[in-house]
C-alpha cells in the first residue's frame, strides 16, 4: 500500500509538471506557426509589389519610346514610305513591338508595320471603332489594352495606344498604336518563387 501511494504521488507530480509544459509547448508552437504564416504573407506581398513595380517600369519604358518617336519625328507629316521606314526602325529598336500603326484623327491607318507579315498600303484599315483609337481620343491619354494570348505564336501581347497632340490647339491629331510582346513581363512573373 505504501508503494501504491508513492507511485500515485509520483505519477501525480510528474503529470503536474508535464501537462503545463505540454500546454506551453502547444501555445508556443501555435504562435510560431502564426508568426511564420504572417512572414510568408508579407514576403509574398513584397515579391508581388516588386513584380508589379518592374512590370509598370517596363510598360512605362515602352510608352516613353513611343512618345520619343512622336516627338523626334513629325509622323503625320511623313509620306507613306517615310512613315513605314520610321515605324520599322522603331519596331526593330528593341524587338518588343510586334506591330506598330499610326492612325490619323479619324482612326484610319496611315501606316503599319508588323513582324508577322508584310504590310502594303492596300492593307491599311479603319480602326475608328477600336478601343485603341476611341480610348486615347476620348480621354486624351495613353490607353493600355488587356493582356491577350495569341494562340498562333503562343505569346502574350498587350496594346499600347499613345495620342498625338497638336500643342497649340490641344486637339488629337492621331494615335500611335503598338502591340507589345509581353514575354519579358511573363518571364518575370513566371520566375517568382515563394517557399511553402
């Protein structure tokens, strides 16, 4: 009987020591899990923000190149051959412009170059009902189209349309439209890796 009481007391005191340790360990483990979860969320947000900043910088750089082309060359004053030459040079400058077109104030193409096909003067079309014409004319600012997937090339593309202003009258004289290869941005986004 003496041994039975001693065993019971030993088990009781061990239990009294171990149970609080288990409880404290469980609480600490739960807190550690929550802290790590919050850190992963913060890391993911920082990585996403970094990718968004790089994407915005890339798109802004392309838009600036279009603005420079507008400012350096009087695009609307060029004849068809001169315009095609300037657009071709702009297209091959960084090899990210899949297609570039200049629209007049009514939305009609004055010239267009493409990496996929040879464009003749007879191929020029009327884009007066297209978003890449309507948006820059209506809002008097650059229009960014949606990112689209081209099933023929397997690439993602986006349209950027920059209005050409008459500085004196502040009217829009035309729109420079470029279809941009989005592979650089897609590679950036695809390269994002976050741990478990």
